[in-house]
C-alpha cells in the first residue's frame, strides 16, 4: 500500500520578479526571496511541538500571483 501524503501551506510570501530570461531559461530567485527562505527555515524547522505525523517544510519556487510572475516562499506542513 502506498503512503498518502498531504501538504498544507501555512504561510506564503510572494516576491515579484522575472522567472525566465530572454531564451526561456528559469533565472535564480532574487536575493530577498533567498533571504526570506533562510529566515523561515531557521524559524520553522527548529523544534516545535508537533504531532508525530507532521513534518515542517519550507519551499521556494516560481509561480504566478494575480497575473504577475515571481517567486514564492512557502511555510508548509507535510502530513504522513
């Protein structure tokens, strides 16, 4: 039997920025998004009281919000 996972986004911070260059290649996230990613990782992935089936996760990825492209830093929980 395969394990079913569920991911819940707890908080999300959007950074408007170009996601692709002129040739269509994905460009790196802006420094402020990387800084926020590190800040949230340090806060979110430190020990907190959690249920045994909960795992904290912080993710960064390209996205579109309100028709504008950019990068999103997400604070999430994986439920096993």
